[in-house]
C-alpha cells in the first residue's frame, strides 16, 4: 500500500477551512473519503459533527485485548489557496517532492497514519485513528474527540522534519478596551484621550516583552512574547478619542498557565490605567511539553531503526492539538514529514519522508500495542 499515492488522493480533495476562507469547501468531502477508506479496511468508524459541515472521523481497530491503546491523529483541514499559482490540488510529484496544498501540513502525515494503522494486524491493543476538523482555527474536532475517546498514548503527525516534537509554546489572545472621554479637538484638556492611553499600554507591553526575554529560557523553545495584533480607535480628526481597542497575542512557555498570563496583564493594566482599561480573554491554549513516557521512547527507537541515524528532539514555535491531547492526560509526541511551505504557495513534502514516517508509525504500533 503506497502512502504517497494515498497522499496524492487526499491532496486532490479540497478541504480549505471555511472559518479562514468564508465559503470554502471544508472537511466534508475528505471526511467522507477517509471514513469509507477506514471502513473498507475493517475499522469501526464514527462521524463526529457537532457543527454541521465540519465533520471529524474516528476509526477504531480493536486488538485482541490486554495491550496498550494508541491514538494516531491528524487534521483534515488546510489553509486557503487564493494566491497559489496553478493547481493547488494537483498532488504532482517532482524530483522527490509531493506538491500541493496540504502536502506538508498535513496530508502527507494523514496518509502515513492511514497506511500504518491498517498494516499491523496482530496486536493486543486498540488503534484509534482521529482525523479532525478545524485544527487551523479553533481545534473543534480534537475537542470533540477528547470528549468521547481516550488512549494510553498519542502521536500527532504534524510536520516536524522527521524529528520528534516534545514541546511547544502556548498562546492567548486578549482584547483591551480603553475608555476615554470625547471632547472638541481644540480643547483636548476637557476630554480623556483613549488613544493616548493606548500608547501607554503599548509602552508597558514593550517593558513586559523585555522582561519575558530576560525571564529565562527553555532548552527547546524561544522565550515568551507579547505583541499588539490590531488597534482601532477614535471617531474623527476633530474629536478627542472616546475609546480605543487593542488585540494582544501572548505566547508562553510550559510551566506558565493561561490564567497566570491573563492575571499578569490585568495587574499591569490596573496599575497603569485603573478602571479605564478592561481586559477580555478571547482564546487561550496551554503550552505542551512531553514528559518521559513509553511512547516517547518507542517513537525514538523506531525512528532510529528506520532512518539509521540518532533521533532528534525539537520544540516548535507554533501551537498544535498536542496541547489539548496532553492536557487530557494522554502522553503525546508529534512526528511528521520533511518538507516546507506550510501556509505558503510552494508547499511540498518529501516522498521519502512520507514512506519513512509510515514505517516508523507501523513499527511503533507493533511495539506499543503488543
């Protein structure tokens, strides 16, 4: 069974996330394809679809009993293709590179999961395949899976250059609303300028960024960050701004929690502006760090056996669904294909790495679930 050919079939199915691109195809067609594929290979298949048109597929292959269960997970959705030159869904192979939207992020990984999962027939533990919706925006699919399924360990096949990802930062998005008092622009002393106060906040955030840079590092991750993503305020050129709104992104390290990050910002705002500034949390996701676990050791061993070189561990600057899976108490690592161009117009994955990833996953299933 050729995982590269399967990856080509998956790339040919448009699964652009409609939350990112209104009116886009979404996951329905690729979910149908994967569900039929898993059923044809003897998996028990469940379709989770709390939000209409945004399905997640879970396939379970039962072991003979008494062995450890393994969750293999990847996301069905991709980012958009509006500026892609030519056909983004061709799945062409050129000089050992599989090209197309999702080749790297992450249909090469999906194909490896599917082929590996059906290749190990004799095992005691269950194999659970979760092909999730909406990872590129809100991770609704993984949240649904974790409400209904558990496993003794998990591998998420986000692209990782065939290195074992064992840590990534968390993130939180906040809105800051600054309240001012309108006044005629010729008499600004009669008002309170919300935009000027927003400038004070931005300076305080610069100070916080300096503190984060000096706070300490993680062996695999860059320091935490804070930045202003958007700013809007004022009503016209002749009026002191009665309001201003900023959105803030905060990236943070393992050991920091979303609640602690939020409290740090609240304390800074209260000290600076009292009741004239309010903070609202929009989205927050915890950081991820794999502990010492059996799955981590097995994946490293299998990777070395397949590639013939020592396994490398890495951290990622971006967030993944591993944060949610690990928070659910499931030991987790990430391992994915070699390639590049994620979210760009030249996305590709090495065909050799897709085959190697499949072999690593096959060996891991045989060892871990025995």
